[in-house]
C-alpha cells in the first residue's frame, strides 16, 4: 500500500500557503530546496486564548459510543500529516526529536525534563490548595523558595506504585520527544506543612472553601507513611506559562492559529499509541494532557503537554490496574463472545500472571500484544495508525538499551528490589515484542545516507537481532521534481551511485527503489545532488 503523501506545507497551515501563493516561482513540486525540514516554521503569535475544561465523562461516553474525527477505512487509509519528506516529525510545539535522532547519555535520560527544581523539603512547605475527595488525594504546595508543585500520593494498599510510575514514565516520554513536567520523588514529615493564608480545599460538590488543619489531617489519613512519620509523594513542578486547558485527540483547537492539522492525523499522536502500549499508559485521554500558553522571544504560542503518569506500569493511581488493561472498558464483540459461551470463554487478558509485589500493581509482558493493545476507550489518533506510523514509533522504542531502561526505572526509587527487577524485565520484553511486531509490517530500513559513492542504510531488524542479515535490491531512476515522474537508469544495480548520478548538475534528483523478498514492501529514497554532494531529500514507504 502506498498512501498519498499530503503536502506538509498545506498541513502546516496558512502561513506557508500564503508564502507559496505570493512566490513568482510557485508551482507544484514534490521537494523544495529546504527539504527535509527539521523544525516547523516559527509559530504565529497568539495574543489570547480561552481556558477550556473538557468533560471527562462526556469524553468517556463519546469514546465508547461514537467515532470521533476523520477515521481511516481499509479502502481509504489516511496518511499521517505534520511530517517532513523523510516521514519524520519536525521539532514543534507538540514534539521535539530527542533520543532516537540525538542519542542521549544515561545521565541525560535520568535528568529527563530537568533536575534543577526539586522541592526544598528541608524547610516548611506551604499548602496552597487541596482536594480531599478520592482515594489518593493531593494538594498544591510551595517550598521555601516559593516554587510551586502539584503533590500526589500512593494508595495505602500499594506504597510506591503510583509515585514511581509517575517519575519513571515522565522521563521515558521526555526521551521519546514529548513535553512533560518535571516530576520528583519527595519525602517529608507532617509537621513541615503549613496552611497558606489563602489556602482552599475542593469539596465533594466541586466547590471551594477555606482549608482548615482538620482538612489537612483527614487528607493524610488516606495516604501511606513510612516509619518515623515521613511521607512519600511525587511533586510535579508547575509548568511555565498559562494553563488554557486540555487537548483532544481529534480535530483542532479553534482559537489556536498554529493548530492546523487534525489531531487524529498527527504522527506524533498516532505513534504515541505504541509508546503508551509499551509503558502501560491505558489512561491516555484528554484529562491527562495540558495546553500551556507560553512566551518565548516575545512570541506567545500554545505548547502541548502530556501529564499525570500515575496510571502506568501496572498502576491505576488509586490501586493496581485492572487485569483487562490493554483492552477497551467495553467491547460489543468481546461481550457477545462471553455471552454466547455462557461465561466459559476465557479472554487472553485473564490468563496473565502478576507478581505479589504491591509496588508493581498489574504489569506483565507475556500476554502483552502490542498489535492489539488499546487504551480504556477509543482514541481517534491511535485508531488511525498506519504501518509507517507504527514503524516510526517502534524504532524509537527499540533505541532504548537494557542498561538505559534499568537506569530510568531506578529513578522510581523502589525500596523493594523485586519491583525494580520486575519492571525492568517487563519493559525489555515488551520493547522487543514491539520491534518484532511493527518492524515486520514494512521494510525496517532507516538511517539513509550517501557515503563513499554508495547509498547506505541500516536494517533495524538486523541491528536489534530480530532478523538475520538479508539482501535487498536497488533500482535507480532519475526523478523529475516538477512533474513527479521517473526515468529508469539502465545498467545500474545495487547501492553504488552510477556515473549518471555523479556527473549530474547540482539540483538534479534521483530515486532508489529498495525492495526485498516481499515485493509489496519497498522504500523509495530520493537524493538531491548538491554542490557538497548528495543529500537524502525524502523517503516514501510502501507496504
């Protein structure tokens, strides 16, 4: 299948469209001289946007009962947008290329979004506001330096489970390219807390009133503490900018002129489904996202964040995750099968084994299937995922070595070594399953370039020992960039650049069609001859 590639300039909105219309040389072409773009154009200045609060209940019912956004069909796949000519996601307000494009050291991975703002727990901690409803309540506090944090606790039944997951997964998502808050494990005594002069508490009815010492005492009756009265929590450093609500996984935000690509078609959101499967983030929904209006270099724009990772790695924040995690909360098909079998049908998820380790919850790798894993209810972006979206994500998951995974898991500060070991083993096994599943859907070739007169590339399946070395054939053509037509070059075979390429003038384009045993899977690599040599201008994948 070769999906039609939409113009990235059209996808990125009005600014580039106007530029193209005003250009005297404007006409259709596949590549421009600046392709491939590594960064999206500077965002349009946003003076003001309205803060919005999406209904979590409505989103739940809509996700279960309706189809949201423009959805693909077997007859009509919809290619990902907001990608460059290599099929990569350029750096933008949603996503920044990190570990895969620019391999991070273990120190950088462990640092994550930052390590310079841990709360100062040596002095008094001022409670600004709180919520006491729910099993795992939390509050907003300021440390002695006036820095503000959201503070959340573990459920009494599972100490360390949610707090460890929140810290570990935030660092994984950061390395994978997403905007996330700085999360810190913090320990403090009850006597360190002080009520702020204007501290408020949210009641069960959703109203706010003045907070009292009794409210604070009742809050701590619901959270676990270690010997000596010290409490463990996760403190999320307040994000920079103005909170303007959550984002949806479909459509666009009407008051954001930079938000021009329907979210269900963004590769960074489609591929996010693979990352969520790896990390067990089945609570990936709008309530766990945040749009922040920020200002940089005098320009205001919305930056999009993923937040709240307490429901990952087997945790559901308030307790262990459901055994059916990775399946929809409700499925007509599964319900019908169970009904028709009179309850004798045992679904795959019910055969999973979980260790009796409170800090782990329910997280495993043996039953885990990355191809069938889904969040709690339908996510429009995840549903639109195509094989090249999954490959884009899988190659990033596979970029994490065993050593790097262990270093990141250690940041969860588990006191039980069994918990750390179990999470490590599960993440490594789930990683390998993801690579095996999604590398097989396309030709898993990447890292293209020209070196010593040859087209070079890497077979990621071989690199990660998921396949044995194999041979690929290469067919060359000259490419007419304006007409988007090809003229085969006779007498050429293999990765070596033919004399016609080497003697061509700067500005000429060529394309190498790479194929293996499965002729339905191919990669077309486009080269542009420049004064300094040949540059990879674009990649098309066929499956």
